[in-house]
């Protein structure tokens, strides 16, 4: 019986290369915490940079162009997230909404609204003018009065879907691997920062007023993360987000 030493050597060589590659990439991923946090930190930075760039660029553009740029910003963020996170099971994050989900949607929405109203009432007593909201909210009111159909599509349909996939599926889902409570808090905190970036880069905005008006955004972001975590259904947090924006849209339209 004869042995084929050439084939054995080739197999050993291939095995050695494969083991080396695994060791190198494993070490790199371990140093960067890639499998736990790294892609989501990168996604957060991209979102903040794009958000700040968008808020700065759109100041001298017509409202229609501003909304188009806003949609492109959100889509770019989502595409970057998909590329760096490589989600293979994103479709599995969506499930048919059941009765328990409906109860969770309603309770989450009511909690968000009650806390926001209570917070605004308290800061009003301390002399803070909450009329029109922060720069982000006041710009939405302007959009509604100028391009209502495009504003509806951007803030009621596209916005909530893209934001929930970004902040809940990617950010919350990534940080949850470390700790669920931390993931809820960070998801809410990042959600708040992104919704405040317009005020941070605006020359006309009062930075202190912008900061005071931000906490409800963080609370809402945390509640959206909570609803997603409790239901394990992205359709639930998207529904809450859409309904919340719809109510805000109707109230804002009434003021136009």
C-alpha cells in the first residue's frame, strides 16, 4: 500500500492556513470587541456625522430638498448598518402582531405621551418655553405646513421604520449582547442625541433650551427599546413609533 504524501502535505498546509486566519481574525475581533460592540459604535458615529452634516447643509435649501436629503441620510445610515453588521436574520425580527403586542403598543404609547406631557409641564413652571419644541420639532412643523404629503411619508412611514431598524435592531441588538439594561439606556441616549443634533449645529438655536427639551426623546427611545425587547418583535416598536409620530403630526398640523 502506498501513501500519497503530496495530498497529506497539501491538506496539512490548508489546515494550517485556515487555523492561522482564524487566530488572526479572532484576535482582531477580540481587541476591537467587533462581535459585541464595535460595528454599532461605528454606526453611531456615522449616524451622528451624517445627522450633523445634514442639519448644516439643509439650512439654505428649500423644504422639499431638505426632506429628500433627510431620507437619503436615513437610507445611507441603514445601508452602512447592514454592511457592517451583516444581519442575516433581520426578517426574523418581524412577526405578526398579536393581542399581547397590541396591549404593549398601547401601554408604551400612553406611557411615552404621559411622561412627555408631565415633563413639559414641569419645565414650563420653571419658565422654559416649550412651544414648538426643539429645533428638530419646529423644523417638522415647518415641513408639515410647506410640503405635508412628503412630510407625512418621511415622518410617519419611512422615518420610524428606518430609525427602529437602526436604533433597535442594530444598536440595541448589538449592545444587548453585553447587557440588556445598558442596551435600553444607550439606545435611548443615542436616539436623543440624533434628534438633538439639529439644535447643536444651528447658529440660531439656544443650546441650553435645546438640552432641556431633549430628555423626553431619551425616555421615548428607552421605551421603544423596552417594547422591542419585551415583544421580540420589531413590528411592535415600529408601530409605537409610527403612532407617536402620527399624533405629533396631527397636533402640529393643527397649529399650522
